C-alpha cells in the first residue's frame, strides 16, 4: 500500500519528466521535486481555500 501511495504522489513529476525526455537520475529528481511541489501545493491551497 505504501508503494502505491508513493507512486501516486510522484506521478505528476514522473509524467513531466517522461514527457520532457529527462533520463539522468539527478536531473529527473530535481524536475520531479519541482513539479510535485507545484502540483500538490496547488491542490492543497485549492482545498484550503474552499474549506476556509
């Protein structure tokens, strides 16, 4: 179950890295981190906005 949650959490960054053709692990990790932070922060901020 933890592996599935990890895959879902990293999915946006992995999709963008695949689309951009990034294969080097260091570069892919940096891109994945950036995209995941932007994506999940947007989701969290949207939920917080509607709940507040």
